[in-house]
């Protein structure tokens, strides 16, 4: 999946963080799960395409898919993201 997003120039970078332990309420119950955090770096215009792909592939009924705004960053890095997508 990450390869297709990179090859399609939908994302500039993906980071997979293992060992995430999550606690949350689901359908009235407290749940715990060992999860993987996937961070995808892209621009706002590609969010819907990523959301659609992740929902189709994810095993959760309601996966956590969030867009986090970049309030500042190194100009050369932000330029690199724009060039990649």
C-alpha cells in the first residue's frame, strides 16, 4: 500500500511506528489494542484519496485517519514534500 501511494505521488514519505499500545472506548466498553501508527506526509489535496484507500484496506470499522496541519517547518523540507506529490 505504501509503495502504491509513493509510486502514485500521493505521499512524499511514510513512517511506520510499531509498539503503539492504545486504550479507547468502543461500543460502551474500554478496549486495549497493540497497534501500528502510520504517518503519511503529503499535501491537503491528497487527503481524500488517502482516506478512501485506508478505509478500504483497514481491518477496523472506524480507523483513526487524521490530517494534522503543518504550522511551520523547514522550508527546504516543505518544498521537498510539494515536489514529491
